[in-house]
C-alpha cells in the first residue's frame, strides 16, 4: 500500500509538465501569429482622400509611433519564433527551472516592447480620432476612415499579443521559482 502513494504523486507533475509545455507552445505560436498579423496590417495600411479639394495621403510611415508599433511587433514575432524553437529543443532534454528563468526574461522583454508600441499607437490613434482642441488639432479619422479602422484593428491585435505575452511571462516566472540556489 505504501508503494501506491508515490506513483499517484508522480503522475500529476508529468501531466502538468506536458500541459504547461503544450500551453507554452500554443501561446508562443499565437503571439507570433498575432504579431505578424498586426505588422502586416500596419505595413500595408495606406489611404488617399480629398480634404477640401486637396489630396491627402495617410501611411503608417508618416507616424513614428506607428512605425515603432510595426517594428515592435516584427521583433516580437521574430524572437517569439526563436523562443518557440528553443522551447521545442529544451522540451526534449527536459526544461529546467533555469531554462524557465531565461524564458521569463525573454517574455518580459518582448512584453515590454509590445506594450510600449501599443501605448504609442494608442496615443496617436486617440488624437487621430478625437483631435485636441487645446492644441488646435482636428480629428482626421472623419476623412481617413479606412486607414483609421485598419490601424485600430492592428492596435487591438497588438494588445492581444500583449495579453498572450503577459500569460507567458506569468507561466515562466512561476516555473522559474523552483530554482535551487
């Protein structure tokens, strides 16, 4: 009877480890997809319209904030692909708490980068939609509706990527707490 207890206790960590590994793979692939989708929406976003008879063109490259969001998402997608490859390689050898610490640092850095890009794009998007009466800036989204809607979609997709990166950061931080000093 005493031999039955250790076997029961050993199975849950194995199932938990496999579940967390599959969850990490799914989350990393989802971050990559969301970041790539956001980058592609931003980079291909442009619109030309007439405002008071004058042709006005809007491109993501005209705003440093939108360029930063595109670059942040491209970096996040690239480095998350790299971390996905490392996760798959490490899973064959067995992921140690030390490995999780490096994943934690990676996920935290990518989350911070995407958060900064989202914040910058949100601020500029708010000005584009509502303007600033104190500064004399008029809203432009009334004239560039397609551009604004597409940029909003890209920003929301970036926020999705941010939430997924936050989840990965929490998982990695929790698993890295098991480091023996």
